[in-house]
């Protein structure tokens, strides 16, 4: 079982069909894409004039969305290697940690991200860095092609780094089997993709949006990278008018911007076939407005890196069933379990709770990760008795719809990106004047949540906002930097000395009441 066979199959059946486009410009047909992928795989494996990599070796990608992303992913799998896609917004030092942890042999970069290549080469022995903008990359596609390398179902395919509650990134190990099961779930629970569709990569291909490539490769659909490389509302609407049958994955903040644009300008949105949203809470009034403006084109999914894109789904028909007596409750939910997983709400001891009771959301099935890369302790804590413990708190109703109540891991979701407070806190504590700090999320109409830091300074010392900002910019990605610093005399704590973040969040309610 090798995911690269999905592309090989479509290239045989639909060789002349458009496969990759940059904006409105067609780049490769399926036949051309497969030939490039097979040649890149040959270059990755060849010991003579190539990279000489062996099955199971890790290859990292640190790039914004671009046509090369898709051919590199499939070139990696075609060669029997493991893809390590890295969030292109991360700080170079965060990238260095991932490269060292994964023991990546090769890193592909694009644009200004190649500037940090010397630092990565020095910190990761044996690492080779290749820019897709340089002639050396173009030469890869001229190497003799090789056949798809056979892989076992449980062989590692995708190593996805997601920070834990301690702030230390963990590598989620996703197998060939995990990703194939996720792909089949797309057809049963999300959307019926066809060869006439075009999937637009407006969200990072290093994350969930990129994982939806498999379903669209399988049916020979077109893969469109916006010329901007990201989410520009006017550009997305223009592409939907050009291709006429467009699907895309978007974070709630992106959906909000799209809705406001369509409503304000009266833009025709009939070219959007399916808009899948997830990665953060969609508030009731927001989803109602989205349905009113865009029509019945939306599907919600709830997943984690540990069970990618596949815990629950709120299908198009559920969002459209306005006559259902529990329609409002369903809009507030994240839907029902995906076809290949079981979802349970459990007590602290792992035992199932009755319908209507709040507890931790547990998942088991074909999409659940193999474990965390070289972290047996974290794996044992998260995978217990065959179940993935998500750390999220939820409630199941009689019909199997899951409603999330809280995130026990205190993760902040801003613009669809996960931000882990401990990581930010550790950076801020480096300032000589900072005695204590606690980071929480503040509701934001635009981003879902903003990062806010409550700071306690040492006696007779002060910490300027600009100084704290600079600390963050030197160590972590810009999007993780707090939007606001609130200086307090002390942090609220329980009898055990644990900071009560629930009390800090009450700050917004008090302000609202005032």
C-alpha cells in the first residue's frame, strides 16, 4: 500500500486531464505530473547524482502553497519516503527543532525561507537544503523515473508536528493506512468529489487542506494553487467563477471574510461547490449568516492531527435540514462520527458516560495515529486501551451528534491555527522583569480568538510591551505573539498553586458587563 498509487492510477486513466493549475493557468496534466513525480522519486533515491535516500527516511517541506508542493509530496511517497510538512509561518528556530527531531535528511524550501538554510544545515548534521527556485531543483525532474516503491499499510507516510500542552512540539505519526482511511471518509461523510471538481488550496497545504489532495487525486480532479499562495477573498471568488465547480477547506475566520465579501459586493458564489470548515469554533450566528449568504454549500469537520480531518462531520444535509426539531442544537454541534471511527464521551477513568453528560472526547478507528515520533511517554498518555484521548470536552446527544464544550488542553485557535499557551509563556518568562505569566485566548470576531498574556512583574521592575513583542519575534512565529498584555498584581490560583485560567477568561465577561 503506497499513497503514490493513487496518482499512478489517475495518470493511467486520465493522462490528458488537467491536474495542477497556478491561478487560472494550467501547469500539468495528470500524465505530466506523474512523470515528474516518478523522476523526482528517482532523484531522491539515486545514489549517483541524487540524494541516495532509503525507504523510511524523512523529507521536510517548508514552503508556502505552490505547484511544487503537490509534486514533492507525491515524489516523496513514490520513493517510499516520509513527508514532514512544516507550517510555513513558523520561526526558523522552530523549524530547526522539527528538522532535528525528525532527523530529516532533506529539506525543500521556497522564496525567502531559504535564507535560514545555513542555520538549519549547521544544527542538523547531514541535512541537505534544496530551494525549488534554483536550477538544482529543476534538474530533479530530468532524472530517470522509478516505479512506485512498495510500502506496508502501517508504514509511516506523514510526520505532522503539533505542539503539546507543554509547548514542546510532538511528531504525529500518520501511516499509509491512516491517510487512505481518511481519504475514503471524504467521500462517505464530507463530499462526493468528481473529476469535474477543482480543489483550491487557500489554506496551508502543510495541514488539513493539503490532506484533502488524496480524494481529489483519486478521482482525477484539478488542484489549484492561488497565485497569491493563500487566502485572498477576491481571488478565491474569481477562481470559483473561472472553474465553476470549486471545493476548498477554510478556517472559520476565512469563512467569515468570504461571507462578508459576498454579502457586501453581491458576488455570484454559484461556482463554489463545497466549503469545508473546521479548525476552530463557528458560532451560531456566524453559521446562520454563512448559510443565508452562501447557501447550502457548507460542511463542518472536527478532527485533530492525531486523527486527521476525521473525528466527526456535520454534513451538508444536516446544515440544510432547517425543519428538523433540533436544528439549532445541530448547528451548535460538530456533527456525527466519521464512518471509520467510533466516538465516545468518557469519564476520567475512561468509562463511557450517558447521553447528555459532559466528558472527554475519545476516538478509535483506522484514522487514529500510530503514536508520537520517538515519544513513548506522550504516546502512552494519549493512546490508552485502544482509544485516542483528545483532551477536548464534549457531549453526545441521542442521535450521536457531538457538541464540544471546552478544550481541556487550553489551546488557543486563532485564524484556524493552534497556539499553545505554554510555548508563549516560556518565551515571555525570559524577560528579566517577568515573574509570572499566563496566556489565554480572547474571543475575536475576525480571528476566532486573540492571544492575550496576563503578566506579573517583579517588584520595582517593568516590562514594556515592545520588549515582550521582541522576545516573541526572536523565538516563535509572529502569529503566536500576544495581541495584548495585561499587567496584574497576581494570578488567580487554586489551593494547589495552579493558575485558574477560567478566572482570567472572566476578565472579558466583566468588561462586557461594564
